[in-house]
C-alpha cells in the first residue's frame, strides 16, 4: 500500500510545480524551486545515514516528499511575497539591497517558526517503539530544517537574478509569457 502511495509523488510534484509556476508567474522560479525541494533529499540522507548513522530506511521515509513539497512551497511563497511587498514601501522601493534585507528579515522569522515547530513535531516520533515510525520521524525532522536552510540561503539570489534577467526581458518580449507575468499599463499582472 505504501509503495502505491509513493507513485502519487510524481503527480504531487507536478501539481506543486504548476502551482508554484502559476503563483510566482515564472517558469524559471518554479524550476529552481523544485530543484531546491529535491536537493533536500540527498542532503538529508547524508545527515541521516552518514552523520547520525541511522540505517532504518523504509519506503515510509520516501513519503516525506509529500510533506516537503507543501512546506517548501509555502516557504518559497512567504519569501517571494515578502520580496513583492518590499516593492511598495517607498523608502526602499528603489534599493535592491534594502528590499532584500526587508524581505529576508520578514520571511526568515515566519519560515523559521513554522519549520522548527514542524521539525520538533516530527521528532516526537523518535520515541515510538515501532522502528519504521521512529526512522520516519527522525528523517522528517532532518529534512524540514534542511529544506528551510536551502530555501533561505538560495532563494534570495534566485529572486534577484530573476528580477535582473527575466523580469526585464518579459516586459519587452511579445512571445515570452512562460518565464514571468507581464505587467499592463495599469500595473495589473497579465499572462
């Protein structure tokens, strides 16, 4: 039954990718976001098996993909929304460094709180007498902060790169539409 559930991971991954693309309005940002989410697995396995020397690795651990997809997408949305909000603060609107400081500070707190509480909740499974559940809880408690670190360390540079390269390109491209949403004359976003 668990193996059948893992098959849904591909559909879930595709759905999250499409939703990130829709919400952020950028194929580039969606692709990088999914790469960051997937990067959390090998890093977490390195910590889980290499550092903590835990050998319990069942299919249950693979099901963390569903958890990480949701948490990571939420973290990315929080950061990108803070970045977008900074554009409407007159004192920092034209200063990329101050905007990033604002977005980073604002999103870091929110993402850190949600990630830490989620990780601690999963760590509670480490007290289980059932080994697969214990392994799952520990692995999930590792992957959530790993994903937090990946998002908080990589997303700022991805956002700045996107705004410098793709955002300007989309404003002038008639055929683009796939890398970001265009702004109309009244400031409203269009596809």
